[in-house]
C-alpha cells in the first residue's frame, strides 16, 4: 500500500507541469461507491455464470430475461450509490490541467455525476437502453410488463445500451481515446484489470509514445510491471492524495464540494 509520504516527488512535479493528461478508468474506481467491480459482480444468483455468458448477444438471444435482469439489478445499484472521492478527484483534475481526457470502461455514469465534463464512454452506459433489432436508443420503457420490455416503435426486445463481448466499441470514442493516449504528457490507468481489449492496449499506446504511465490499483495487473510509477491502494484514497501532494490541501477540498451536480 502506498503511504501518503510515498507519493514520489517526481510524480507530483510531472503532474504539476503536465499540460495534457489522459486517464483510463475501470470498475475499480467505482468499488468504493459500492458498485461491485465487473468480475466481482457475478455473485449471488449470477455466481455460476461466466461474464462472457451474460455480456454477449448470443447470451441475450438464448436467455433475454436472465441478461436483462442481471443488468437491471446493476442499474438499480448504480442509481442508489454516489460518486466517491476518486471520482471527485478526477473531476478536479479536469479543472487543474489545460487538457484532460477521461476514458472510462465504466457504464455507471459516476464520473459525470461527480462533475467530469468530458468523458469518453468506451462501453456505453447502463442507465440507457436501446432496441436490440433497430440499435436505436429508447428514452422510456414499461418496467412492469414483459421482461425484457418491448421497443415502443417496433416491438423488438430492449437491451442495455452497453458494449457486449464481440461487439464493436463506439468508433468515434475509441478513435479519440487512442489519439489521446498517444498524445499526452502523462497517462493514468486506474482501477482496471487491463485485460479486455481494445481498452487494455491504450496504456501500451502511451508507453510506445514514451509517455510516463502511472497505475493506481490495490492489486497487480499485467500492466503493473510496465508502469513508470505504481501507486498501490484504492483510488478513492490515492487520487485525492495525489492532488493534495501536487496542488495542496485546498485543491482536494474543492474537489469534494463544488463539483457534484
Ligand atoms: P475488473 O473487474 O476486471 O477489474 C477491476 C480492477 O479494479 C481490478 O484490477 C481490481 O484490483 C481493481 N480495484 C478493486 N478495487 C479498487 C479500488 N478501490 N481502487 C482501485 N482499483 C480497484 O474490471 P474492469 O477492468 O473495469 O466490459 O473490466 C474491464 C471491462 O471488462 C469492463 O468494462 C467490462 C468487462 O468486460 C464490458 O462489459 C464490455
């Protein structure tokens, strides 16, 4: 575990002088809000399933009710939790550096709720749904009738507006993420196991462009041994600490107060 005094001076200096920062987040960032990480989420009723058995088009076609209900439960969790100090620190970072690109694999919308304004969502958003057949967004749907509910336009099945295994990521967001990873002064990989492509390649894109790469995670990942700096611990603790070490205590206080929407 990285202690406060162990945040390297060199890292604080790099952060202070950086004009452009790219941050990739994963479900670990929301763990301290009470959202289980992607791989932890398969507990209880769903413990016997492999993530790939639930988060695919073929799983949905095989058992739409099961897949809808798994996401519906996760959606309810997301709606009752709050952003944590890690989300607020990233929203603060956006104000402290001239150019911050926040790329997230999370579908929970907590970065935006903490005040981050520019967020590239690579895997969609669980609070939104779309028609399976038409692939178009649906603003409202009946919760109490069929499961999954039906598309009000065409009668097809509704599904969560998230990216499933085997599906393409939103092309524009992915392109912007790849560009931002290569063209920044510092790259952070926070709370992700770094095993799901193409997001998992982004830190390597940064490294190939000779950008210092910082990993924040309580555990080690395949990326850890490549990290220029490793901060070992929960992001809800370490991100505010990093801001405090770089810009002082007042910068962190502001992050937990005024940014929330
Ligand atoms: P994972 O569940 O694979 O990994 C979560 C990571 O968060 C792990 O490395 C944990 O060690 C770390 N972690 C746990 N608690 C943390 C904390 N408090 N602070 C910081 N880190 C913490 O989730 P992701 O890497 O997000 O995609 O998974 C990536 C993608 O895989 C998901 O977006 C999902 C899945 O396939 C789709 O559904 C398309």
